[in-house]
């Protein structure tokens, strides 16, 4: 496989649509600590951001695209693993982010919280705190 400096290999690279990308980029930085790596288009049509080892493409929503806020319900949830989850949670709260779940430990060994962004996209931020097999917390193995 050829290496590419703008997209890591063996990675899922979600593309998230925003009605106002120009506003979303700094909001995601302030609220969730995403760092902008690059942007493209004139007018602005896309940008890549990262938090830890998670890379996300942000896209300007065009004709035929609708955001979760416009739909009135969520369409997906993204989980981002963050080592310093406690300070990340504090940052999001301080930025006035709408929290759907406060920071808590799950039955499957994650310390996580859930939030929604300015256009209704659902985010989970998480850190592993216990190494549990799925069978230990009640999942059915296939």
C-alpha cells in the first residue's frame, strides 16, 4: 500500500457535513480540541482535523445534504479515544457544549462522555480504563 501524508493508512476517515463549515472548524477546536491540519476550496469546501490519533474530514454541506440538527434527529455517533479524558470533558463543559452523558465508566471498561455539536452531530469521547473481554460484560460472542 502506498503511504499518503494527508490520510493515514488503515484508518476509517469519516466525512462530516456542516451547513456552516467556516464556523464549525473553530467551534470544534474550542469545544473538543480538534486541531485543523489543512483546508481546501474557494469558497471553503473541506478541512481535515485531528484529535489524538483520530482524523476527521469536515465538509461544507451542499445541495442534497442535511445535518442532524436540520433533520431533528441524529444519524450517527462517532467515538474518539482521548488519553486525557477528564480534562477533555472539563474543556467541553467550559465551552458550553451540550452534554448528553456526563463523564462515567461504562460496563465495558470505558471512561466516556457524550456530547452533541453545533449542528447536531453526536460524539462520544472515551478512554479505556479496564481491559475486559466482551463476555465479561455480557456481550454474546459470535
